[in-house]
C-alpha cells in the first residue's frame, strides 16, 4: 500500500466530443487512471462520456504542458513567462 509521501504514476482520462457545425474535436479531461501491481487499471471519473469512449493518455511533463498552454494563450505573441529561472 502507498503512503502519503509516495507518488503514484497516473494517466489522464479524456473523452473527445465533436462539434456538429464544423467537425472540430475537443478533448475534455474527465478523470485519472492508475496502474495496479497486476497491470490492470483503476479509472476514476469526474464525469461520464456521452459517447461511451475514453482516451487514457500519459500526461505531458509539467514544464512542456505549461509552455503549450502559455503559447496557446498568447496566440503567437512573445510570452515572457516561458523564460527559465536562470534567465530571469
């Protein structure tokens, strides 16, 4: 059994919806999955997918996902928040 100080690898759980007017797809994070010692998965959901489909993916490293989020917010404009701590 894990103690509170031990971390446990997890995967993000998504469902994908498609907008009817243009077919654009949206990924909605709806939970997390944890691998058990026997290789099976425990899936914890915050919502149920209407389409019955789940995508279980390994999360991006934290620094990469923050950079992607930052780039998305800035829409191509230079974003100073992506500088490393050494360059600040």
